[in-house]
C-alpha cells in the first residue's frame, strides 16, 4: 500500500519550507512543524471522502480539474518564487481544500493551528499551498497505476493508519478518522518450569572464540577507513577562494529588496552579482565543474526572478521571490566556501 503522507512529504524540500515560511510570515522551524499537521490532515480528508467508490469518483473529478499536476511537481521551487504563479497555486489550493473538506474546512484549519501552535490564517495558507502538491502526487499515482474509482477507493481507504501514525494528537478526531483496535491476545496458560539439567561450560568457550573471530574480521575488513580529502593545490585554490569571497561580499553588500525598490536598482545589483558569479564559475569550472552546478542553479533562479519583472518601475509584490532567490545564491556560495576549506 502506497503511503501518500510520506510521498507528499518527500516533495516538500527544505528550500520549499523556506519559501512557504516567507509567504506565511513564520520561521522555517515553525513551518516545518506545522507541515507535520498539514500533510496528514490533507491525506486524511482525501481518505475520508474517497473511501467509497462514489466519493473516490468525486476525488477523481476534483483532481482532474487540477491543472499542471506533473509540471507543478517538477518546478515547485520556481512556482513558489514567482508571485503570480504562487498566487494562482494558492487560489487553486483553496478550491481543492473546499472540495475535500467542504463545510468542515474551518474546523480542520483550527485543528491544524492548535496542533502546530500557529495562527489560523497561517494554517489556512499552508493547507491551500500544500493541497495542489498533494493533488499532483495523487494524479501521478492514479496515472501510473491506471486507477479507476474502485482502485482509488481502495488506495484512499487504506490511508487511515498512515494518517493516524503521522498526525499529532487530536487532529485525527477532527478528521473523523479512526483505526480498528486489535483485541488483546488471551493470556496463555502458565507452563511448568523445565527440570534443571546439568550443563557443560564448553559452549561458553565456543561463544568466546566466535566473538574473537568476529572482532578480528571487523578490524581487518569492516572498520571505518580514514577518509582522505582531495585538497586542491594552493595555486589553484587561491583564485577560487578569492572569487567566492568576492561573490559573498557582493551579495551581502546589496541593499534589502522591498516593494518600493526600483527595477533599475534591482537590475544594477543583478549585474554585480552576475559578474562575481561568472568569476567563480570560470575559476572553479576549470578544475571541478560538477561542484558549480548548485551555484549555477541558484543563480539562474535569482536571474529569472529579476528578469521576469517587467512593465513597472518598482519591484512590487515580486520582492519576496527576489529576496528568496538571492538568499539561495548566498547559501550555495557558502557551501562552496566551506567545502573548499577557504579561510
């Protein structure tokens, strides 16, 4: 039986947690804790509504209206970093949540907020943002398994135990989900103790010898080997570290982005970051090209976020996506600094 709670949870990466926390106004730790209630609540709602064939057909129809299922899962980070796309995702999520929970939506939101210790508004936003992710996962399961209403009913009907195992105390009551308790086994009749037998100590020497042999084998073949670090020559490492340090100073020196920041100011900073970024790629790409991939991906997200702002003189609502993307560049650069032992 596929565990939808686990499958949806795997789609929510630390990068997505950071994006969700910036959108709801909480910290990453608060958002991560809240998701432990949001994901089981969503699967619990699907399980309750889809446990019958008729309800499963309604869930098939509801998921069928969810546009961009597979595409959304493949570009979650890009969707959340784009204000227009994330707003559309939030609106779609609202329709999904209403379709899954109906008149019980407010009660579920309040239960999530209480279990996670967050405000109801934040709980509602998280549930709406996670709902399209869950619909995308479910759409993929339906497609891969060729499920009809009956097959989907069997899948959703088997999720109750997964939800109960993952959900905080009290949330399953709000969802109306319970599992059938297993009755305790009847007590066995006591058996009489075996008659004492005269034992030999020969077995003890056999055990000691076997343990000694195992210890020797472990020492020779299984013990952890000391790891060696592939250190770059100083003449190669120095320019790379210098380029990384320059990128770090460039990003840190940029002014904070607000809704009132002008597009011209933002693109001027974009040019400074690109110049420093190109120096890093040119220096490191000659010796370790694979290690530049994470930084290149982070810079592309930042570059797309800035380039995508058109038709206005100020940044407006796009400031959140730009700020998150800029932080991604700083984080990728910091990992390279640490990995290359730059001091």
